[in-house]
């Protein structure tokens, strides 16, 4: 094929995963002796996608830790030299470069609203600029997927949701790192072996239609699979769903040694089929056998089934969640907000940003319900509420005492989402009435920079 | 963080990037001594997304070559053992497994319609099943992105299109391998350094707003950048686009040694701003300076600008292309179509597939215009047209004589798209009238299996 066959991107290559202009701008700063001037960049979004009422910030700690390790190895420097855009002196500087700044992030699994930073970088401008493209790519993926998954988990209430979507996701990294975002959002399991093993989410799996089709008939396939896997899940819709359920019942009556823990519906009208399947199973004395539904489900389909009390015990979700089909992108921006201790802002139409380093304060009432946020300058004092941004990297080094364990993201989401007003967690399109204000000082600054 | 910090997925780990049920089904086949039964699986889509009139098949040769190398190394076997779902005997078999079958694909960059295979695998059923999840993930990504990018390139006509979307794409693999798909679709360049270097697409880059904001004023920033980079592109919209253009003109008049090859508009009404900027530049004698537009563009925005003859010389596209926002997923299926030399098909409502191994024949008239396709059984003879599927992997080994070089994909797209009727290449939502028929034999078989 005359092309590299490897699909892998090594951690060592990540410094080159950037937009060319970052490197040309940094070389320009370096030539102008501006590269060491202190700066702050802020990662935020200006507006929510129409189908989202909050973004679940995810991946920003993971990204911060990665960015603190970033460097250009000899192979990367050689590749840059081959582009004939960079001076040898600059490349020598780049070869010795390590990130020396601070990175502030909100904890993974924090629901955020427009103009609230997910992450801020305080560093010499060349260093902060160097991180832009990669930090946006990394945080985008996990936040897009976690935001979608959180809605699906919310819709399902206390019924488990399992990820079946690996095949639909955008490539290898999305499939593997996506499981990390799903775990934060509260999924119960995944079919994705590598993703589940790497990010410690339970592995789930049933069977595919091809297994049924490879056998002479459905009963033979069920018998063979149930013999190999006690308490397995059988897929019943290959030919006719209710006939499939009857085949399961007949098998369990004929061969009492076999056991089945669940059946999976993968097509048709889930509400009706689940009710009819439940009745068949209950009438036959198999009320312990659970019903799992999968295929084409998203938060709206799940909410409908839950509202009609469909007897479905767990949901498998794939396509819609795997690409966050209704909002595959967040309008993330990474903007210079402070340069040489002076606040900066961009004034392009529709692309304004708030100047200066920031902190977000989240207030709650005595019952623990969130009542509103204030976006303030980072050094303001006496703002009510819990500050959300913390310095997870200091002077280029990860601070393990500040960085919250990834495992905590899951419980954070489960704990915090119910404390927001219903207008934040509502699934239909629309805006929440959750108050997010600017501090007086930030308001004043924004009108003057 | 108590979690692995690496973001990379090594080629050696890819065998584990699968859905758990593939492995449990294969173990079942193995226990039933069915694993060596010959089978054929077909990768196709049942329907087009509403906003697509064809899918540009991309990544299937790349995937075939990868799949032919797949194996479970000792670390992978150990991880599977840790799940306590697999017998030692089976894991020994898996450790020694290598793909031994054939893989047929259409050439990269082939426009396809529903039910036409992108790829077929002839192999013992356990082997073909083992490839399912990974082949779908790999081909999905490149075909989704190439299909979107082809529309954008088509809309731009002879004006170059450059990829600026790395930061919006779904993770590392999407960003890097996406450039391969963009190249096939005909993009002229990319800002993505690692993607461009790996997949041999020209690197392009301009400057960001932060560079302007880091300087005392726009003219200082322009002067500094133009001094470092002769014939560069300057971003003119940070404060006021037309004022920015005037700053460029003033600079070039004041300092004749400096040169600028283009200006970039990144916000506002591109049609109007481009006309006004063009007039300013032309009046000042700088008609050689080109105008590049970027920000929020997709094929529809570009087609509008082209239709109104906006004096824009090149387009930079990011978000909409990077996630294929209007169609982030293709409804790909990988289905068992033949087992033990017998055709198979699934009958679930809305999920039917055509039985048997297939070939697609594409007919053209004497002027080279495509006139229609026939989907046939693979062993049929006397079907008119060019057969699209070729065996790129035989007995587990890539056949370099059959596999077309990746570079050819670009010229294939450029050559073939104009030969389809306008209803195939039209950008608005709707269906083409391009005829795709089943052969009589396949029609008959479909009604009887």
C-alpha cells in the first residue's frame, strides 16, 4: 500500500498532534523574545448545543496530566526539521522544552454552563499556546461522550445502562477513552473489552444474530450457548421475538440443568414486546429472567419506555451514544485571557470571551440544592459558594493531592446531578433557568478590556 | 490519579478492541467444533443518512491489512484469562490464532449505495466473527469523514479546501487517521502536523487570534509575523475585519520588504467581507493577495459563497467536517451471509440483509458516465459492468498486486464523482435516481432464504 500500516499513535508522538500554526506562532514568539511572557489561556464553551442543558466536563484532569509530560523527542524534531519551516536554534529550544506552568481544572464529572472554564493554563505564552490543539481534542472527546451518556443514565433512572457502541465510535481512541467518559457518567458496563479493562468498567456481552444463524435453528443455538454459559443472556429476535421467548421457555422446561438470566430484545416495538415477553416468562414461572432492550436507543427512547412502565430491566445503547449523534461537538474555545499580567479578550462578532483568569463558585442551599454560580476573577475574595477550579499541575508537575481520583467522577455525577433544578436535568430541548452570573469585578472588566 | 496515564493504543493491543460477545461466541463455536466451518460476512449499510446521497468507502483496505496482522499476544491472553470467562484450552487456541481467510474490498474512494458491500470476509466462522467489531470501527471512521469531506470538496469546485478541524475531532485516532480520509476525498492540505506527516498531506497554517492579542496592537503583530514568515497568511478579524485589511495594506506600503500571500477571514458575513476586502486590496494594488475564509463552514455554506461568486480563493473547514456533524454515523452492518456454503440472512423487522457472497458491477456508457449498478452473487457470470470487489487479502496474506495504493484513492474520487448523474452529487437532502438493481439470481435467492 506504500503507506504506514500502523494505526497506533504513541504517547511520544503526541507533541506533534497539533495545528501547524501553534508551532509557527511559537517560533515567532521565540524570535521576538516574547515566548517567556506569562499568559493564561482558558478552555470554555460559549454556548450549549441546542440539545444539551449542561456539559459534563470530563477528560480535563486526564489531559492535564498528559500535557505535563509532553515533549518533542528526536524523531519529532527531525520531522519538524523536514518541513523546512523551523530554524535549528528554535528546534534546539523545542527539543529541550518541558511544560513548566500550572494547570487548573474543575474535577472530572462537573456539570458546567457557558463561559465557565473546564481548565485554565498559566504558563509562558509559548508553552500555553503549544498545548491548545491537543488539549481541545482530548477534552472534547470525553466531555462530548460523558455529556450524552449522563443524559441516557438519567433517563434510565435506576435501571442499568450498558455501552454496546464501540463499533460506531470514531476510531480507536474514541472507543477506548470513551469508556472512561461513560464510567464517569454512570454506565454500569461495556461490551468493549480493551476499553473496559483499561478503564475498569464491568464487561458485558450477550450473543449476536450470526450465532443464531450459524446453527440449524434457534432452539439449537440457544441450547448450545446456554450449555457453555450458565446464566447467560439469549438474543430472541432473530426470526420472531415472541417465538424466540417461547423457545427459551421450552428449552428451560425440557432441560432443567440449563439457566438463563436474561433475554435481549434488539428490534421491534420494545414497549409492547417487553410486556408480551414478560407475560410469557411470568406465566411460565420464569419471573426471575430479566429483559434487556437494545438497538437505536437514546435518552428519549429510554425515557418513553420508562414512562410507560415497560418491563425492561436494563438498556444497551450504542450508536446514538457512541457519536453523541445529536450533539457530536462542543463549541470549545481555548483563549488567551491574560498576557503579561494584563487581561485580554477577543472582540470578533459572535466570538467574544471574558478576560482574565477565573474561578467559578457554585452555591447551595441548606438542603444541598444548587442555587446558582458566579464566574469571578480568580483572585477575587468573598464570593459565596464552592470554588470549582483547582491547580492540578503546579510548575509542570502533577499534584496528586489536588487531582481527584478518576473513580470519584462517577460518584460526583451521581451525587451532583440530582441537586440541580429540574430545568437543568430535563431531557427535552430548551434552556435551564439555573442562574449563572458574573461577579461585579468581572462584569466591569469585561466592559473595559 | 490511580489510573493509567497513557493515551496510546499499541497495534499489539488491537485484538482486544472488540466486543466481549465476539470472544464468548467464538469460544462457543470452538467448544462445538464449529469454529472452522467456512463462512462469509459482508460489511454494508442498509440505508444512507438523510443528508448523504452516497457513501465514499474509505479505510477498508487499510483495515484489511491491519486485520490480516491481528493476533493475541501474551499480555492480551493474560487479560482475557483474568476475566474468568475463558477456558485455558480455548485461550491456547486463541494465542496461536492468525487470520487465514480472504478479504475482498472495493478500492478506497469508491462511492457506494445501500446494500453494496464495502468489504467481505471469507474465513472460518470464528475468524470472521473475531474481526467484526474492529473492522466496523475502523471503516466507520474513515468512511464517515471521507463522505463528508467529499461533499465539501465538491461544493468548493476548483478552490482548495484545507482541514483545520483537528481540535474538534473525536480523539487522537480520529484526528490522525481522519487526514487519510480527507486526502482521499481531495482536500488540499491540513493544519494537523502529525496527521499530515503520517498520511502525506500538505501542511498549512496561518496564525491565531491569540498571537494578535499578545501584541500591543494588530499592526505590530502583523509586522512581526510577516517579518518571520515571508508570503504568510495574516488573520484580519481579531478587532475589525476591514480595519485589519487596511492594516495589512498600510504595512506592505510602509515596509516594501515584507510580503503577504493571503489574508484569512474568520468571522462575520464572508460574502460581503470578502468583496469589500477584495476591493480594498485591489484598489491598493495587491490583487495577488488571496482571501481565505474559515469558521463554521460546511458544504452548504461553501456552495452559497461559490454561487454568489464571493472572491474567496480557498476555504478552511473544521468543526462540521471534523465530526461529520450532519451524519456522524453510517448504519454499517457486518452480517453472516453464507455459512458452510449455504446462504444465510436475518429476518428481524427493519434489519434484513441480502444472502450470499456478493459482487457489485458498475456500468458506464461510451462517454464514461455511470449508468447503474447490479448487486449480484459473487460467482455469477455475464453481469455487465466493472466488478468493484477484489480480494486484497488471500489466505491471510495481503496481496500487494491487488491492493490499490492509498494515493490512488484521491484521483479515483476526483475521476469518478463527476461521472455520476447530478442527482448523486447534489448537496441538498434527497434521494438520487441512480439505478442500483439486484441480479435475477440474487433477487430469487433473497426471496427464498
